[in-house]
C-alpha cells in the first residue's frame, strides 16, 4: 500500500497539537511498514528549518516541504469580503505547492491520499485529475465550529461580526467539499455527528489521536507539598489565548487567594510579549520550551480551561498517558471517553475550577488514583499501534471498493 500525506504545516518540531496529529500518522504508518510519502507546506506563519527533520523521516519514500505564504494581510482580507471564498482557506492556496503535487502524482501511483485538515481541500480537483487514488480527509477539527464559538464569546461588536463572517465562510467551504472524499476520519464522535448533521453521506471512521504509551513513562509523585499547575499550548491559536486569559483573569486570582504557595506555569510556542510584560500572582510565564516532556515532568495538574475549539486536545491525551491529573471544561474533553472525577476533573466556570483543585488538595490520594485511571484509559482505548492497525485495515477495504 502506498500512501501520500498532504499537510498544511510542517509535522515537526513536535511542539503543538497540529504537528503532533500529523506526526502520529507518519510515525504509525512507517512503524507498520507502509510505503509513505509526505508533501508538506512550510508556511511563513509557522516556518520551520528543514534541518530539524526527525531521523525517522529518512524512512519516507518521499518528503518535500514547499514554502507557502500564509501571513494574514489586511488588504487581502479586505478584498475577500467581496468574494465568496473563505479567507482562512485561501491563504493555503499556492501555485508552487500545486506544481509539486502535480509532478509527484505524475511520477508516482498512490493507493491513498490522506489530506491533513480542511486547509488542503482546494487541491482535490488536482488530485482527481492526476490520480486515481482514494481521497481521505483527516478532520483535525470541524473548523467553522471553532470560529462560531469564538464569535459567541467575543464581546466587541465589530470583532464579533467578523468572526461570525469567517465562521459562515468556513462552513460554506466545509459543505462544498463534504461529500467529495472517499472516506472521512473525524477525530471524535462529536465531530462525526456534526458532519452527518450537515449532510455527510460518505463513509466515516472515527479515528482519535493515539499515544505510543510505551514511550511515556509515568513519573511517581513523591511530594505533593510543592504542587505545580501548568498549561502548555500554541499561543498563536485564538482558542488557547482565550482560555489562558480566562484562567489568568478569572481563575488564578481565586486559587492564589486560597493557596498562595501554589504556582501556575504557562508555556507555549509563539507566546505574545503581553504575557511576559504582565505580572499575575502565583504565575510563572515560561514561553516556548525546547522539550515539552521535560517541562511537564515535575508538574502535577494540567489546567485546560478551553472555552472554544474543536476536535480533541492532544495535550490532554499526553498528560493522561503520563498519569497527570487534568482539570478542564466540557469543551476540553469533547471526543475523549472520560468520566468526571474518575479520569479527569471537569469545570466550566472559575468557581468549579477552584472547587476541583480544593477537593484534590483535601484528598491528595486522588491525585495518584485519578492519574492511574487516566493512564489506563489511554492504554485501553487510545494506543497508537492498535489505532493505526485499524486504519490500515480500513484502507485495504477502501482500496478494494469501487463506487
């Protein structure tokens, strides 16, 4: 079986959810012995030095990164107001990328072409013209839902209207391509139901993110006196900025008032200067870290106060696999089969966040117990090897099917 992955960003370094989600398949397919090629966009907004390519990628049949200018330009954004297309999508349309894709499709025959996210769907027409491969889309999120939630929570009128406008354009694009794939891979059952509600008729396989659990050793917690809270996530993504601001302004002051000795560590790529310039009691802004696993090692509780967003939060998967306790919102655990106060703690407002933490501090044995339950759940339902094997078997069936 020969698979081609088309990606809207570089799948490395592994310092944000998007890169991890793409790398999950590259690593999984290669470990399973699949013949794999990757054509990636190296976007100006998230430009990566290609010398950082992981050793594993040398096992790819083909790998090329094409520079694509995805910077937001005010003039282009204004002109788009008078068109029917989505500016979020238009920024990923590149003649250079299409040229490389055509050349690759002329030179190689693929069985499956896996699109990573909605942002590479503009190339479907090109794929159909030059290839007979089955087209599969990996839905990282239902994109327009993210923007709808952002618009709903926005207080400024003009910005609220513009976010709603972007959401409507994204939804129109989603509907346009909804039944043009041969198979859809939503990352959660929640996303699958949304797509079906929009009129999806094509085959669906809900395929969550998986963890190679053997590589994530649980660190035993010997001292809970120096309890450390943390958050890590790409800080150029609006839902993360929104959630962090909510936590710093509404939640952390309440925590600090009750437990002044507890510290909250904030890390993430593209950390805006604003967070370094301001001082919040009990908060240490770390910024981008070289190694996320090392950063998390001595931390106890992951705080994910997500208010908008879609898909699943990969950082929650990773924290659970390491036996960490996670306190998050209903939005944060969408697509993850967890039970409140068994695998994670769910809190949807400042008081609930404080109550959850207070309960854990008064029952410290639960920090270990819930961490163990979370890790066992990941092993049982979200193991990378099992999930990749399932997908390969589905691909074999897809290849043998004619419509």
